[in-house]
C-alpha cells in the first residue's frame, strides 16, 4: 500500500476518533504541536529515524515529553505511528492531519 493511502487512513481514523470523543480542536492543536516538534527538533528527528532505537524507547521519550500536555488520544495515535514505523511517510501524514 502506498504511503499516501496509509497516511489518509491514519488521518481518517484519528479524525473519526476525535470527533466521536468531541475533542477535534484539542487534537488539532496537539497534532500541530507534535508535527512542529517532529520537524524542527534535530534530536527528535534523529531519535525517530534511528533504526537502532526500539519503538518502545521512542514512545517512552515522547510520553515523558508530552504526557499531561496533550490529549491521550493524540498520545495513543503517536504510539501507533511509532509502533508501526510510519515515520517515513511523515510529510504525507502531516498533510492529511490538517483536521
């Protein structure tokens, strides 16, 4: 499956969950924050792109940074993206996440 199709599926799933939980605006803000950090921080970019660092470790770092600062749905979504190694489609996902 192409990266574009995957990004659309992830974005739709997040949108539907956020709408169902009535947290669309909060998720929009959280996604903007996460996307900003993952595109501007060279340390975070290196962490995410490192094949040596396990997904669980990557998520622990993000959890430590953002737990309590972003909605749990956004954090769960980030965990899914990291777990499924969807970092390579970051730009496509970024466009689709403009909820």
